[in-house]
């Protein structure tokens, strides 16, 4: 069994507690009206498809992805592959939702099936098949393992994930699974999209919405994976938590009577009672120290989150 050192993630326990509280708040507020739930899922699926494909180089914009998926429109100047990537990812999400249940256990056949859907009509010779030769990843600080080792490494990871011998919470378990599957790099192509789909099985079976890594965080994401290769999960854990919190907030904001209002940080720091500048509060958001999420390049938080941070800091000093 491979070793995992997560000591640098211990300070994140308050963040994990907050994410579980939000999940439970959504659970306790159910049933969410079916029409609202369908709209949220449709919107998240669109964003998930757009961002995951964009990370891998697909040039369809969010609006173009929507036109392809929801209107059946062919976008002039975009390749056939890019259109297939959009349709395929949507089909893979539908397949994933069909797998999710509270007692779901990770299976290699499900990972292979997700990969088969991701590469359908693009690389049919490789779709749903483990690689049988070596690969190199441009910009990565590691070389994926020899192809002969991949089946055993994949089985080992699945065993670790299902047994959870370290007693990791759902978010940490998904984070470790995410990195380790990227490191194994079981396929010739389509690894990133497949990994981001499969790791959400672990979150969604626990009642969380999908965590969507944003295109704007692409470089941060790759650096977080490189740091995990060196043994530090801190950056990847923060990025995963932020992605998950953003999705949780989308659900919470749809609940009747939800009390918190998220605003751009630049607006909140204008208030006289906030003694911090935009740069400092944005740093707190990036580090996961306050309840915040990102839309495009803009960070959003609540006045209550900044106030709680101020009060906690005051208590620690006294």
C-alpha cells in the first residue's frame, strides 16, 4: 500500500468542517423543488464540461459549449474533435450520475467506462483501454510508471480508496485519489477529464455536489499536482475545497430564505468596519481561511465570513 503524508493539511480541518456543515444544510433543506434541482444540475454539468475540456486545450467558450450541448449547433471554426469532446463529457456525466449512491464502491470498470465515453469517436482504439506503452507529460515533474505496472497500481489505488485505511474524510480521500490516478496516468489520452469525473464519484456518494476545477485555475491546478508529486497535498487540498465550496454555494443560494449574501471582495473591504485591504482578504480566500469562492477572476465572500475571521483572530490574541 502506498504511503500518504497529509500533515500539511491539518490546518484545513475548520474548512472541511464548514464544507460538511454546508452539505448538511442542503440535505436538511430538501426536498429542493425538482425544477430548481434540474436547473442547478444542468448548469453545473455545463460548467463542468466547459472547464474540464478547457483545461485540456478545448477552445469552445462557455457559451459555445452551451450552444453545442443544448441547441445542437455546430460552431464555425471549431474542430470536430472539440464538438465530440463536449458531447462526450456530457454523456460521461450522465453515466456518472447513474452510478452515484451512498454505498457506491469504486470499480476499475467504472473508470474505464468513463474514459471510454470521454474518448468515444475521438480515439476509439484507446477509448476505455489501459495504456500498453510508456508516456511522458509535458511540464510535469514526474514520469508516469511503466505500463506493465499500471493494472496493479490501479487495483492498489481502488483498494485503498474503498478500504480507506487512514480514515480520511470524503474530501481528503477524493484529493488523494485524484492525485494518485493522475500519477498512474492509466491511459494514453483523456486522463485529466477521466480523473476529474471519477474523483467526483467519491464526493457525490457522500452527498456533496461535484467539485469543478476552473479553467482560470489551470496553472494553479498543475502546480498543485506537481507539489503532490513531491509529497505535499496542501495546494491540491485547498484547490479541491474551494471548487467544492463554490458548488455548495450554488445549491445554498437556491434555497428559500438562505441568509448569506456573497459579494465581491472589493465591495466588502470598502466598508469602514473592515480593517483589511482587498489584497489581504483575497489571500485569505485563496488560502481557504474564509468562506469564499471564485467566479472567473473575481473572489466572492460574505461580510459574516470576514467578521468571523476578525473575531477568531481577536480571540487568539487575547
